[in-house]
C-alpha cells in the first residue's frame, strides 16, 4: 500500500523562483492532450495544450490557457474562432508537431471549417469554438469558447501525467 498521507514537512509555499516542487505537485493531476488550431495571416497554426477543460454544458463552454511567454500568445488569445482536438493514445507524434519548433501542418491532412479554421481530420474528439470571453490570469490568459460543433471518434485517449505520456488503465 502506498503512503498517501502528506507529512507536515512536505507542505510548502509555491516559490516562483524555484517552481520545481510546485510543478511536481501539479503534475499529479493527469490530463488529456489537445491541439488548438486557428487560421492566421501566416497560414494554419497549432499549439499542443493540456490546459483544456469543460466549463458549462448549457451553453456549451470550454476553456484553455495560452501562456503569456508563448511567442504566439496574442495570436491564440485573440482568435475569434479556433478548434480544439483531443488526441488519442497513438497520436504522440502529432503532439510533437505543435510544440516549439515542431513541423506544424506540413504534410498533414486537414480542412477548413465554415469559419475558416484548420481542422485536423483524424483525432479522438474535436470542439470547434467561437471565442466567448478572455480572462487575465497571472502568466497565462484564460480563453473561454462557445462550442459551435463537436465530434468524437472511438479509441483510447492520450494521457499526460507527471511530465510523461501514456495510456489510461482501467481498475480490475
Ligand atoms: C503536454 C503539453 C501541454 C502544453 N500545454 C500548454 C498550454 O496549456 N498552454 C500553453 O500556452 N502552452 C502549452 N504547451 C506548450 C506549447 O505547446 C508551446 O510549445 C509553447 O506555447 C511555446 O510556444 P511558442 O513556440 O509559440 O513560443 C504545452 C506543451 C506540452 C508538451
């Protein structure tokens, strides 16, 4: 049996000058992985993102958070329309395309939706959004979008946990 109780010595105040321990604590909260896409003057853009969350069912609202440190922060925080793609467990190669210095859309299969947003053809789920609200939040911006269209396929999700990628394991 794992020891889950948190000893007094392990309680700490997050220190922006040394965020390692804080990141470690946050990394215990596992997420899926998404790619947020939009159209820009320089062509289709995409960003690998795990800050995605569902907020409201009625109306359908979802959020994600671009980092202010990203060279593309203003582009992504300012987009009127964008699409959020949930990756499947075998799409690890796709996520690397949309991190810093990745290959992006080169050679990828995609089409433009009614709003002109580049939409990837083959992911586990997709949420095509219109920007609803933007909230300032420290070193990130929270972008809330209204879901205009949603779609999902069959398959296993890609899981991001403690800085690593893997698959979901069912109990028993
Ligand atoms: C698993 C994973 C999740 C990420 N989640 C976010 C996120 O939620 N918000 C964000 O701004 N960047 C996130 N990033 C980093 C971006 O993909 C990108 O590399 C970073 O914003 C640098 O962008 P730039 O090249 O425009 O400066 C994530 C990267 C990885 C690998």
